[in-house]
């Protein structure tokens, strides 16, 4: 069987990606925003640095990439309200 050649173009998500880590002290949300992203979600992330009572976007930790940017938002875990699925 012949093998397909791997594409040389980079794997870039066309939509925002979100990662969440809820720890004992801090809850962290990492958001990848592609450069081509537009709309309410991007505006919500970039238009402020404070979210709720304890959420803070770490502007100094923003990572600018060729195809987008990564943003980190931290919250105090003790102040995060969890959903009860019962």
C-alpha cells in the first residue's frame, strides 16, 4: 500500500479552543483565538481583563503566535460555582 504524503501546511484551528483546569486554589481557563476569529466571543475575551468577582486575564502572559494568540484567565476555585448534575 502506498502511504500518503504528510501535508506541509500547519495544523491551525479555524475556531477558538478552550482548556480548563480546576485546581484546589485556582481555576485556569486557557483560550486560543485564531487571528481570523471575530464576533462576540473574541470581543468578550479581549475587551476586558476582569471577569466576575475574581477572574483576571493575565495580559502579561498572552502568547502571540503566527496564526493566533493564547490568553490565560485565572479564577479563585473557592469562588467558582459548580453545576450540580443531580
